[in-house]
C-alpha cells in the first residue's frame, strides 16, 4: 500500500516550536562604594601569588643568605667580640639579619612588579580596572609587606635553633618590623615608577638600599663609631628601624626608642603621600 501522505490542502505541522528570546535586561554599572574591595583584593592576591610561585628564589634564598651571614660573622668575630648591649654577639646579630631580610625583600617585591609590568607592557592590567591611586598603592605595598614579613618570619625560625631569639617586647618587634616592610614597599613602588629597566633598580639597590642597611648597625653597635660617623648614623632612618626591632628582642638599643618611633612614623607618612601623588599623576605609567 502506498504510504499515507497529507493532501495538498492538509495543514503542515510546524517543525519545532520556537520560544521567543527573553528580553535582555539593561546592563547597569556596578557600584563599588567608597573602596573597590574586590579589585583591591584581586590585585593584592596577584602580587602575593607572583612571588609565591617562585618561592625558592623569593623566600628561601634570602633565608639561606641570612644563615650564611650568621655563620661567617659568628665564626669570624663572634668569639672575640664579647657581649654587645648585654647579650652575646650572635644574639645581637640575629635581629639585624631578620630586619635585613625584611628590608631587601619588601623593596624587591613592589619595585620588580612595577618594572616587570612596564617592560612587558602589562600596566594596562591594573590601569584599566576601576582602581583608584590609593587602591593601587595599597595593593602593591600590601604585597611587598607580605613578602617582607614572610621572609622575616622564615629567617627568625631558621636562626632560632642556633641563636637565642626570645622576644622581650612583642609590640616593638611588630611595630618596627611592619614599619620597615611598609617603608621599603613604598620606596619600591616609587623606584619602580621611576625606573625604565632593571638596571635602574640595580642602581637603587646597590647604591641606596644596601649602604643604608649595612651602615645602620646591622652587624655592629654604632656606639663604637667615632665622630662624625656616630652622628651621621643617627640620620639614617634604617638605623632606627634596626635598633628598634633589636630592642624588641633583647630589650636594649643604641638610640632613644621614642625618637625612633616618631621618626619612622613621620617618614612613612611622607613617603606614602608622595607615592599616592605619583600614582595619581600617572608619572611614567600613563605619560
């Protein structure tokens, strides 16, 4: 029998019912409030993950360097030096080495992040999102502080089995440790804005950061310095950072603690303001 087919006048059934497209809602601008917390947190996480991804270079290598300093100086002059500020030389040296790691790594994190972005033309990644200059500064500086504190804690933990690292004044350790990481993080941001290549950062590191750190009482007490070097050492802000940080461990220092607290607080305020103004102007980022 022939297959039944609809006649010419029979209605043709629709192939498939089609649903009308839903009306698209009009996009609305996202309201961030006074602070773009999501953007700030995202950029901060990016800064932290950037150095954690190469933790052997950014965290473990500075710890090994500090341990080598401890071994060399303890063996070379530790036995002959005697006590300094009422403690053994190794106990005097330990907090200075911890602070040295905090200073160097906080500066390296923020400065290398900015110069790397500039060299690879990736600055658009943090300039296009709705982040204010204050939020950019907070994220970059926050990442630098995190790395500096992490290296400092790791160094103290690794040194502790060989040196008495008992804490006499925890508030001083926290204040001067965080202030040091903050200061070098801010300086690193400004150096990263100024530099056009990694060689420029090397100039700042070798001719500014390292001399200030090594000539600030890290390996010796400034009390042994003759004039005018004794007076000059008190102009160095890193001296107050290291001396105050060491006071937190051994309970003694070479300077008046109140002066150090005031100097560091005032200097950090000036540096943060300058860093904000540079980011707001877009100097060497947008121009």
